[in-house]
C-alpha cells in the first residue's frame, strides 16, 4: 500500500512540475518493474489515466489562453490601425503566425466580379498574387458565396470545389496543398475571405478553424472601422476644402461688389475676375458686342454656349473655355467667358458664376445710368424742337452731356416701330456723341457733322438692322444752335414725308436726293445747287469744249422731242442732233428721257434760264 501512495505522490509531483504526458506515462511501467501487485497496478494505472487527462486539459487551457492572448493582441493592433491597407497586412501577418502556416492571404469581394487577391504573406508566386476567383470558383469563391468556412488537406485532389484552370495553375505555381478559408463578414454581408495555407498536406482541426474565424471577425470589424475613419477623414478634408472655397468665394464676391459700387467699369471688374480665377476673361453684351478682354487673345464664339448656360443656369464648358450667361432674372444681359481653365473645379466654377452675377449687377447699373442720361437727352431734344424760350439754357444743358450746339449738326427723323427704333437710335447717337429721343410719332437724332446723305443712309441701315424692319430716315441741316436745329428738324420731317410718298421706304434721303420735289418742299431750297446737281455734266462739257449740249436739249424738249423740228430749230443736220443727244445720254445717264428724269431736267433748264 505504501508503494501505491509513493507512486501516486510521484504523479502529483510530476503534474505540479508541469511534466509532459510521456513522463507521466512512465510511472506505471516503473511500478510494474518494481513488483507491484495486480491490484496496486490497477490503482496506479487509473491514477495515471486521470493524470494524463488533467495534463491534456491543462495543455488545452494553456493553448486556448495563448490563442485568446494572441487574439487580444491582434484586436489591439487592429484597433490602432487607421489605414485600410495597413489593417489588411496586419490581419494576414497575424493569421500566419497564429496558425503556424506556410502562408496566409486575403481576398476582397468586388460585387459581381467575384473575389480578388488583395494581400499575401509568405507567397512566392506572382501568378498566385494576381489570381481572381469568380463567385463559387475554387475554395475561396465557394467561401465567399456560401459565407461559411471550408478546409481541404489537398486542394488539387479535392473534388468538392469548382476547379478552374487559372486558379489551379496559380495554386500549383505557389506549391499550395492544404488550404483553410473563412469568410470576413459584416452583418450578413461577406466582404472577403481570409486564408491559411501549407505547402504540405495538413489537417486544420476545428479549433484552428474557430481561431481563424475569430481573427476574421475581428479583422472585418477593424477593416470596417478603418474604412469609416478614412471616409470621415475624407469628409473632413472635403468640408475644410469647401469652407476654404466658400471663404475664397465670399472674399472674391465682396471684392467684385466693392468695385462695382465704387463705379468701376467692365474692364476693371473683368481684370479682377481674371486675377481671382487665374485665366483670361472676355465679357460681351446681349448683342455679342465685346465689352472687355483681359489676359487672352483667343477668339470666343459664345452663342450656343450662352444658350446652354441660360437654360441650365450654370456655367458650361465650351471648346476649352467656360461660358456663363449674365442674367437679370430671365433677361439676358450678356455673357462672361473664362479661357485657359479647362479643368475648372466645383469651387472655382461657383466663383465664376458669382462673377457673372456681379457682372449682371454692373451691366444693370450701367443700363440704369444710360437710361437716365438718355432721358435727359430725350428731354433736351423735346425742348430743342418745341421752341424753348431760353436758347442759352439749352446750350448749357447740351454742353453738360457732351454736346456742343455751336458745332454743325445733322438732324434725322426716323420712321419705324418706335419701341424698337428708339433703343437702337439712342445707341447709335451715343456712339457718335449726339442726341436721340422720341418726338411725336417719330424718333429724332441730332448728330454732329454736315454730311446729310451719309448720315441718313447710315442711320437707315443701322436702325433697320436693329429693329428688324425697314426704317425710313429723312434728313435736314446742317444746322447750328437751338433755332437752327428746330428748323433742320422741320426740313427733315418734310423730307421723310416725301420719301414715304415717293415709295422710298427703308432708305435714307436728303432734299437734294429728292430732285425737284426737294426744291418744291424745301424752305431753304438751293435752286443753283439743284441746277448744278441736274445739269452739271452738260454745263461742264459745254464750258470745256465750246459745245451746245444744253441748247440742244432745250430745243429738243421745246420741239416736242421731234428730231426733224429740232434740227430745223438749231440749223444743223439731223445726224448732228442725234450725236449730241447720244452725248447727253452718256453724261446724264441712259434714263435721262424717262418721265421722272425729263421733268427734273426740264425744270432745271427753266431755272437755269431764270438764273441767267
């Protein structure tokens, strides 16, 4: 009995000394060699079995404790990781270490494209590192599809999996034999697969499957956290960039608004916009007239782009430029174009659109000022034409708006739709430092100069184009002083009426253009000028050559255009009369015997005799 106790105490000592199972198993053979009885050996054998079971339990607990400690360390490492790629590398490295595997790797799911290799640790094959698995293909594709672990001791010989040539070739190139794969899950969604692999046959027991699954669970949470932190960081960067863009836009807006309120013109504002956006700026009005060009020589046709911008309410790209419609409500005031900035970002695009708003404010202020000045000019025209009692006051008012009535002026009266003709007339007059306004049924222009015919023709063309309908323009003058302007207006009005009566609508004209009608209607008719305008070529020819063309024409008309009677009147051969009339036709024009021209020529011949 004492021998049994000694052996039992030896087993306890071995357990306390953390002896291994082999050392514990030697106690029974030692007792048998010492001559212990069968009963004693049975009791010592039972005690040895209990000692071995305790040994195995202690070993399992210690292994589990080591695994838990490793998982804790892994969780701590993963919790400190902020970069998703760093998290993935830490997961794979720890998986290989915990399972003592030849290699570990991780693939990430990519929607319908399957799962692709993301990180490896211990891999020696470039082909394996680039392999892609479709859903359900190979061990990894099956894990990703089924969302549960799979293990194989010999992958290439295992017919449970859907083998494909690319996957099998990659596995052979890596030399893998045994593979364990577990899913990385977030809620019910599989985001990837974590693997451990050996290049020799190996059975992965359930406790290793559980260990790798626990690691995968920690890894999935850590990976999701890292993604959230990265998204938060990016969101913070976006917010900071947005705030900076808003601050920059506000500063630019304040600067531009200050320029407008201080009375800056369009080129100054355009220069400020060009500086802020670091590009060239071109500003056009609603008619396409260029108002400013800063920092660019590029041609910028903006018609189609302005329409697109006006429709969308945003700046639009066009052939390497950006174009923004300048709007006041729904009214198009013009367009602003940014050149040399094809890569305009959202912040600068918003700033450019703010610049368009400021430009609209500037153009509205300019228009308001122009309308006020045009009203002053229109009132001045009314007072000039209605006989204001104080001519000196009229001269002073005209001088204050840049018009010197002491100089010679042409007075034009335009007939057309007044609502369309008046704006065009105001623009045309202001370009020539003149006056324009409505008076009665017509639009009146007072322009510096003394070339009536040219002024009338230009006005008819420009106003007609702007109004979109024929505009008839009569002229008077040239005149000086308030009284002269009023008289020239009366002349221009008579000229306009005559043009309409003679069916010359849509053209410009002078009293001189009207021939004898102008002589009859003009209160300051230039009779000598009319004679000269009508018969000048004949008078000059006779004077220079000593011929009698004027006398021949007078006799011809006096004889009722009868050649025989004319040759008797002149005492010349009929052929001479014919030759002289041919010469008259070459000097006056082939139509000189038309009814209208005959009347003018005969009147000029009569007036010539009166003048001597």
